[in-house]
C-alpha cells in the first residue's frame, strides 16, 4: 500500500469517527447539511482510494509487461548471435526475433527451437566469434542484473541465477587463436612444422570450449524464457 493510500485511509477513518461522534451528540445530524457534506467527503475519499489502488496495480502490470518485453529482446539478441555463430539459416533468426514481439509463451517455444537448432549444428564459425563475444557477455550480465526478478521466484533463486549468468558471461572472452588472421597464419604454415601442430591443437581446444559455452548459454536462456512464460517471477521491487 502506498503512502498516499495510507493517508487517505487515515482521513477516511477520522471522518468516520467524527461522524459517529456528531451523530451521537446531535440527534438531527442525519437530517442536516452537515451529514450530507460528511457523506460526500467520505464517498469521495473512498472513491479516490479505490481508483488509486486500481491505477497502481495497472501501472505495476504495465511496468512488468515492459520489463518482460525488454527481457525477451535481450534474450532473443543473444540467441540470434548464437544461431549466427553456428551458421544457422537467416529464417530461423528472423522467426526468433518475431516471436520476441508477440509474447512470453510464444517466445519460450521459439527459444527451445533455437536451442535445439544450435545443438544439432556440429561446428561454429570461428571468424565470427571475436566480433561477437563481447556483446554476448554484456547481454548475459544485463540479464543477471536488470531482469533477474522476472524469472526468479525467491531471493535464493535470484542469487543462483545471478551466479550462473555471471559465470556464463566470463566464459565469453577474447580468443586470439580464433582470430581470422591467426587462423590464416596457422593454415599457411608447413605441415611438418611442429609449431603448426601446437597451434592447431590450441585452436581445437578453443573451438571445443566455445562449443560448450554456446550449448550451455542456449540451454540456460531457454530455461529462463520458460520460467518467464510460466509466470515464475517476483513482484517488482
């Protein structure tokens, strides 16, 4: 209950008490103009309290819808980047972004579909990783801070989601071995050069780590999208 509502309640209670006292000391209270004024003020206060409560709930619902839309936008952007990194078709990305505009249930379904597409693609596109990693990490941190109440039911879950998303974000870092120039240089080296084998092993390790990060990020974002669709969030702070 807001401070304004509390004040209205106190005023209404005070008027009711005064009206009761006046009616007991003045037998004609119910018949004179003062009683009409009393009931007019009391009715106005009651109406104001009711309208204030309705407007406050409406504003809270509107803020929640706006937060959920922003959540879907952030999540869709990350999933779209993952799809692009895995070389998915443009149509899949466009469908995902379109679902972010529709609603929570539709977007949760689209997120699961994106996760499944990502899981079936065998290899990433290395030249795209370094241009994308910073945006992905930034969006994951934003989801862990600005919208965490939308998909958390308790403070314990808030802490769990925060730690998990921060850990995911840290896995998205710059990898020099996957830079296009570095990979081209490795490719140009002689086959019998021992350094070439070392660099190829390093590239393979980075590709494996990125692949795991992609799968884990897609699975987690799909999970939180489903929680939002299920209405598992906490009231706005």
